[in-house]
C-alpha cells in the first residue's frame, strides 16, 4: 500500500482518514476486487475447457454480459473511492511467470503422489494397474515439465528469434520458421520441443573429434602441436575419467565442471592440476568435465577436439556395453605409438569405435622415432594386423608433435581432417532437412485432422484402434519415466555397499587359488576391482538401454499404424546413453601370496581373502564408490531427463493427433487461417525455394 501522511492537526486535509483507516479502506477495496474476479471466473466457466466444472451454469450469455457491465462499474467506483483518499492500486511485485511456476510445482507434487508407491497408502495397488499408473503419472509430469521448460527457457530466448538468428548466419530455415508460426497460431504445442531440438542441432555446428590412445601415446602433445598451444599438460598421466574438450575462443581460458554440477572458470595452471593424475590423484576433486577455449584458426570454423582417457581394460574386453563409455563424437582419431606399435588395447579401442558407428582415422604418433624405411614397414604391418583382426581396410597416417615434422601434421589436417569436417557438416544439414520434412508432414496431418474431424478424423481414429495405441504409449512412458528411479537404486546399492564388491573379489580370487594360482599383484587386484564395479554399472545401463530401445520400437510401430513419417531411431538411444562416468581406483597396496592356501579348502580360503581385502581395500573402495556414485547420479539425472524428452516429443504428437481425430482435443471450430496454413504447407516445395543456401528445403 502506498505511504500515507501521518495525521496531525497541521497536515490533515478536509475529509482525509487517518493511516489505519486508509489501510482498512484499501484492503476492503482490494478484497472486493478479488471477489469480483471470482464472479468473473464463474461467468466465464462455460468457455473454460476444464473437465471439472464447479458450477451448474444457469446464466445466459446475454445475462452474463449485463453482469460484466455491472462489475466494470463497481471497479470504476473502487478506483474513485481510492482517489478520494489520494491513493491508487499498488504496482504488482510478483511476476506472473513466478506465480505460474509456483502453481506448476504444486501440480508436480500432486502428480508425484499418484505413483504406486504413494497410492499404496490407500490400499494395495493391483499388479496389472502398476504400469498404467506409472504411465499416467509420467504423462502428466511430462506435460507439466514441458510447460515449465517453456516458461524458463523460451520466455528468455524466443524460439522465433533463434530461427531468425540462424537465418542470418546462412541457414535456410524458412520452412522451420513457417512451421513455428503455424504451430504457435493453432496451439500445436506437442511439436514445439521438436522445433527447439532442430534449432539446437543447427546452432551446434561443431564437429567433435575425439582422440583415443594408450597412456603416453602422445595425445596431449599432438593436440598442443596441432593448435600451437601448451594448454594441455604433457609428461604425466591424465585422469582417465575426465575427457578434456578444446574449442575455439577469442582468448585462452579454461573451465571445469564438478560432480555437484558446479561449473568454475580456472587458471591454466589449476586446469593442468585438475586434469592430471599428478595434480588430482584418483580424481579426488570430482571433476566430470573439462573445457578449454583456444584462439586457434584451426578451431574457428567449428572443429572441437576432445582429449579422451585410454579405455584400458574396457577396450581389451570389447564388450558391447562399453560403448556407453565412448564420447558422443562425430569422428575418432586413434593414436598408435610408433615406439610400441599395435597391441590388444589399440585393436579393442578401434573395435569399439566401429561397433559404435563412429568414423575413425588411425594415426601413427611419434613418427619421428622411425626412419623412413622402418616407418613404411610399420604402417604396412599395422594395416595388415587390422585387416586380420577386424576385417577392415584402413590407411595409417604418420604424425609427430615435433616442430621439424610439422608438415606431417599440416598435411593430415588439410587433406584428411578438414575435408571430413565439411562432409560431416553437409551430412548433418541433410539429416536436419529430413527431420524438418517429417515434421512438416506431421503438422499437415494435424491440420487436416482438425479440418475434417467429423468425417475423416473419427473414421481414422477407429481404423487404427486409438485406445490400444493410447494404452501402449502410456505403459511405454511409465517404463521410461521409471528409469531414473531404477538406475538410482542400482547405483545407490553400489555406492553404499562396497562389501558386495569385496565378496565378489574374494570369491573370484579363492577360485583361482584352488585351481593352482598362488600370487596376485596389486595391479591385478586393482584391475579386478575396477572390472567388478564396471560390470554392475554395465548391467544397470544395459537394462535401461533395452527399455529405451523397446520404447523406440513402440513409437516406430505407432508411427507406422498412423501413417506418420516422424519417428525416432535406435541411434538416438545410443547417443543418449553415451559418456557414462568411468570408475577409477588407484593401485591397491595389497599383495596376496597363497602358496599353501589351496590345501585349506575353498570356504576357508575365501574367508581369509575377504579378511585381507576388507582391511586393505575396504576403506579406499568405500571412499571411491561414494565419489563415483555422485558422478553417476549427475549423469542419471541428465540422461533420464533426455530420455523422457525424446520419447515424449513423439508420443505427445501421436496422442494429440488421436485426440483430434476423436474430437477430444477441446478445440473450437477450425479457425479461418487453418485452411490457408494447410494449403501453404502443401504447396511448399523445392521449386519455390531454389535459392536455398544450405538445401534445407524438402522435395515432395
């Protein structure tokens, strides 16, 4: 309430109330206006799409208009009453967005309490209703979260403005802009997330090139030489769990992200400490991502380089699950040390890259160590080995980080790397063009259904068994929505119960002792510990991958039944489940010598081994698993959110079309612009836009 003057004999004006009386007058007027607003809600209830009306409407539209005129007159009188005391309504202090977001938070809490775990408080939930109930909650939550994202993101960064900015940078996004206008005009909100995703794909014009190789294969030295910088430390072992990205920037700067989600800009000296085993042993600082900006001309057009950890035992195993630990890169460079030549880890890494569908180039680093004749023989040998082991034909490119051999590096960049960058960018734009075309087809189908809902729409809905599709989509959403909880529980058990790993190791070592092995080095025990932890994480992720691929199959089947061209791919699932945090543990200071133990029997041997491991491994393992769990939790939250967004972006569009076809969308009569917009999209073809700069138009 505005300030009022204190009442004194000298300052009081004729007819002026004291401060307390003015406050009461103001509050009463405000309360009357609040009641008038509630009356307006009652009058407007007939126009509301709410499925839960509060009143039986017995007021005709004509009567309602008369009542609204009276409400207007009452409000005019309220303003005159305040003006009599030289007061006026306060300027609102609470942003509408904050109020809406607060209400959405309460809606989200209410939805959460519909889950089976809460519903059991009202009685046992039937087993055949659990999946459906989970689906209901996640469907509702998805729409609520979509609304929250729209308010938090698009209110600050207008989607249309983003598209205009893309057009100014050389992209032909006129079709995408037209789709955004039509989607907004006709309330087709189910398509907005797809437009935002396509815009983001075009905005991210980088080509991520990841370097793989054994420790000391020369990755950091080669990257420094390629960019003419010393931002990456050399001569020490990098932290294998922290990929380091190098992108273009006008000045040299570095930043790191910690497991807590906090991002911090650091000095180059601190950066070197955080990404090396020497400065950050065992990754005690919980770094999950490291990024440096380098003012190198070779990065300016969009190449982003990634210095990755060696895959170590993961590469040697070659299991399909280890694909999750590969960076989601566009191109891989595998460095083979010329001084050591090819080994199982190199072959395993290349196998993983090919299984992951990642284009790869093989480099022979430290080529300066070999004379020309030896260099030729080594490259021929490696090419023959890869042909024999992996059945692939690949050319080996010798490179060196020494200045006097810079020509080799220059030739590789200009003849191999940069041309691939250009091809990859063209392929990415072609992929986006196809997705825009599929989106256009989907919007056309939605507009056609709205125009011809009575005749064509309802017949179409019946023909494709809409209820069955609804049920399958709901169960699918429920299963994907629960993955965050499922993964969280699996990782919680891993982080809180190191005894499980100790018991597994004791069982394995006891079995080896009973078959005649007698000595186990600290390095072997550390590797087995690493593998035991990794297997449990791999198992959890493999189950999530199966659920996600099953959801994508459901979406594909639904799209086929509804004759839609917009559908996800299995590649989307693999990309989502990439870059899982890696578990690392230092070499454990324990050595088990068991020359006489094998005669004691397996049960006794297992108990003795477990006792040794508990003493020497237990405390360190507990600490490392706690740290690892925090990194996994961060990854789980991020990945599960992306999974839900992916499946919902398609499921929402399919469901919305079904509702329109059955007349359940709550839409009014088709707007006059709808037919015009439909014709506009149907006419859109390559002939009308032959001057496209990036071929983002779609041929019919």
